[in-house]
């Protein structure tokens, strides 16, 4: 198509492809992913977009924050258990 400077319709007609939209899709895949893009099986409607790979530094920061938040949640659970235990021992009604 590119070498012969054919339109999408002309290319679809020449190679007996049912729709010029399919040719457009194949061109987009080839230009964005190269020939390897055709090795990926695609069924049905596509998603709204492929998830982008985050930069390593951003991914590490997010993982560190998740770990910090999990530790904080665990601390708060333990603190709440201690407060409830103290109130129970003092005969107070738990909140």
C-alpha cells in the first residue's frame, strides 16, 4: 500500500479484504507496534486503550506508598483493638 501509494479502498479491493477500515487498523498496528503487533491475537471490540507502562521510578514510588498504607492500616487496626480492650477492662461501653 505504501510502496504503491494506494488508498485504503484500493488496497482492500486489491487484496480482497472486506473493509477498508480493517486496512486502516492494520496500518495503525504496524506503525505503532511494528510487525510484532500482528502476533498479538485480537478478538472482539478493543479496550479503550492499552495500559501504558509506568516509568520505573513512578512504579517504585507507588509500590512504596502501598506498603506504607498497608502498614498504617495494620497499625490502626491494632490501635483500635487496644482501645477496645482497655475500655472493656474499665467496664466502659465500647464506642
